[in-house]
C-alpha cells in the first residue's frame, strides 16, 4: 500500500501547490469527481496546506507522519488515446462485459501462486511462491489497461522475463478499455524451476506503463507432496458493472464436515481506488446468496494513480474474510481480495454461485479458485504456498531503518537500472515488508513502484528511463496505507545515446513515393552500417507510428541517405545488411483519404536494441493519389515474420 507524493512544487508562503496531471484535487466533502487532463489548485485551507506539506516532507525522508484525511481526494483519470488509433478520438467509449469463464481447470497434486503488480515505471516485479519439489505446469499473464483508453493491447506491449508477450485473448471491459490474457509458461518455467524454493522474482516490463493499470501472474505447480485431490481453476473476463455472476463447479461434493475442506477464492480488480476519503469505489461480492464483502478493490498491488490501480488476492494475502461484510473501504488495504468460502458452503452441493456488482467503475477481470476436500499439511494455500519461518527474532515494534542504494548511478535511456532497499529493525533484516520506490524529482517525477523484502531484508526494484535527466529517488516502508519510515535520497542520471542509423521508405526510389491507388503495403528498410549492426535490434520493438510490421527480412537493399532530414538514396546496397519490413498503408495512415495529393509526410520508426537502447529515425514520403511514372521498389517477396531463416533470426 502506497502513499503518493502530492506535488513537485510547493510554496509555503502562499500555500499554493502545483499538482501533477495524474490527480484531480477536490477541496470538498462531496464524492462527485471529474477526470481532468491537468489541474492546478490553490489550497484555501491552512490546515489542508499544512497537511500536504507534511506529506511532502515525509516523502523526502524528513518526517514520519500518517496521511491525514483532509478532503483531498485521488481520482482515476481517463487517459487520452494516442494518435492514429483504429477508432477516432471522438468515438464514444462503449463498455462491454464478458462474464468470467475458466481458462484453466485441473485436479491433482497441484499448488498455485498468484501475484500482481502495478507501476508507473516501465519495470516491476511479481513474486512466485515456489514449493519445495514443485515444477511449473502452466503460467499465465493477465493484464488490464487503465479505464477509458480506446487502443487495445497489442502483441509485445508487455514483456515477462525479457520476452515480449503475444496475447491469446484481448477483450473490451466495463470501464471502456481492454483486458488481455496470455500463456507465458515457456517464458518463465526454466527460470522458476531453476530457482530454489521460496520467493522467485519475475521481471515485468511495460512499454506504456501509464496506460497499463497492472498485470497478474498465475503459476500452477505440479508438486508430489501436495494432496492428489487438490483442484485449481483460473478465470478471465470482464464482469458487468451492475451485476454479474460466476459459477464455480466443484470436482466433488462439499464434504459433511466443511471445516475439513479448503476453499479459497481470489479476485483481480483494476481501475479501483480506495482511501479514507474515497469509499465509493469498490466491488460487492455475494457467495451463495450471502454477503462476503462490500470493499473489494483498491490498488493493493499497485499505487493510487492511473496506470497502477490493481489488486489481486494471492501472495502475502490472508484468506481471512472481512469481519464486517457490509463495511465500506476505509483505506488502500481494506480488503486483500483473497477469501475463505467455507462459511458459505453446504454439505453435498457441487456448485458455488458468486455474484458481483460494482459501486463505481471497477474492472473485475480475473479470479482464482483453490479447493481441497480434506485439509492437510500438504494442502496448498493461495496465501502462502511456502510457509516462511524467520531464523532470527526480529523486533515487532520500532521504526525500521531504510538504506537505498543503486548498482549504477548512470544509464542510457531505455536501459534498466537496479535499485535495492535494505530494511532492518533492531539491527536485524525485516522480511516481507512492503516498500515503495518513488521518484521525487526529475524527468520521471511522480513515478512509483513497490516490492516486498525477501528474508535478507532487501527489496529489489528495476526501472527504465524514458527521458534524459537526473531522478531523485527515495524508498518508503508502508504498513497498510501509512508510511512508517523513509530512506536516504539517491540520484540516478539518464543520458540519451544517439544510435547512428536511418530508415529508407520505398528503398530503391528517390524521392520516396507512395501511390495510394496501387500500393496497399509500404516497404521500409532500417539501414545497417559499420556502426549499427541490425542483428542487435529487438525486432518485436519495431513500430512505424502505431503500426507493427506484417513481414520482415534481413537483406542489403539500401545505403544510408545523405545529410538532411528528407534526404533519400537510390544507390542500392552498400554491403551491410538491413532490416526490411512491410507495413499495411492503412495502419500507418489511418485516414489516407484525407491526405492531400502530393503531400509530404514525415514517418518515424521507433524501436530498441536487445540491450534496451531506444532509437527513433525519421524519413519523408510523398503521397501520390494519381498514377505517375512506374515505381521500382525491391520486387523480392518478404518472408513472414515467423519464418525468418534461423541463421539470421535475432535471439531473445
């Protein structure tokens, strides 16, 4: 649970604060909130101004205070769509619901690990609880975009363990954006299987972190020590806002002694914000006609800002149900979304009916169910697949000490930076502590991510810079939504490294001309040279505007152009291989009919190397709507993306 810096500028004399664009600030007791792209507010109450100043002071590591309830409310913001979307920017957002359906169900000696992460940074981590002797059977990544974002998920938007994810299911949801599901077993099984039992950290990378509310990783293990009667089911969809239902089919009837069974339900919810000042954003869950909770939701696994609003019942959560099923959320962690269903079961029944309804605009898009008819020491729990026994007696009270350090103080834009926070209490490592990493100032100011400490008392963070400049970072230990300790401030410099490369649109022609009457495909070459080796390029990162290539091949077809942004070359190959791509014209220019005949357009190809270095290269093209002299682009047929010869296929 996270607290977030309220501001990057503060003038104490006037009480005037400039708020970042991701917040809507309302000095009111009313809960009618409006998403606005930017807001600058003047604090008119001296008590409010003082409270915010204290919160900012603590974020800088100067004080230890709880966030006051001052009528300053967070609010989710609808992200503006990108340019050249398939849907026009004026298209209405039409929420769509799809009841959750099972995409995995199996009975046997199985265990389950579930964890989620939401971050404003490009990198985050999820934890996998690996049982002793366990081997990965299946692993799935489930993700949700922030509310109101029209553009759907695209293949490669998210990476897991360095591999770009190809989505198997993408669907609209009830908050006007999209949910996605992918089988990522092949990406994570070797890493998890090779790790020792306990917590295994899996890296998650998001190309557009501010648009992705978060991701969930669900891993099913085969474990000979587990009960052979264990049953696991995983569900994906988008529950309707007003009311929806999920029917869980049990593999065997509920036994006469329900207390001997184990029945745990975990749910994943995005685009939900809860705090002491925001109590109307939650999901109500009823089981077999009885109220289970009124406060599901919140950013338990993320942070209270758009692009990080996610929670899921799983690792480090308790299946204990809310003591008051009708209670409204009171803080960021009022409900951990992991539940014990035994109180709602009747002996002999073989189905469980789960009904949900949203009190505001939440996206319930994932559920997990674990069942064992007989409770035993071998029974796996979603809450903790591996019990952790502390080896030393760590004091239970006292302010923790936090030391923040970085492996490197300087990185190129696009590369990843590893930062560690060591947490101790009474001189001993503090395990399973919730820690936030915040960027206080710099090009990524306001970004936040979270992790938990391992048995060593160390939490490790990864983040990737997108802009040049110096970031100031701090780590904060959280208990619920209260900050209890802060670290030293460290700096990290991001520098722009210019890669010496270029592109050639319609290679072999000069000027670069696209005849819309005959050409439905655009050929683009990323030029190789003595200083730029195309084998180093991550081909899944290549986008011309918002368009991904249809086909790709490695050939020497062109030479770097001369000086000037719109220079072109018709000299042919130069002895260095190029990456030759084909794009659908309508994907590059969404509304080609509106482009004037003879217009000159600048198109930009963006991508990255396998080491994470970013590049953006531009070329000019002339749009010809009336036939001209014959154009002679390369006439070889490009190989499909998945049939690039292995000898020249890039790794990764």
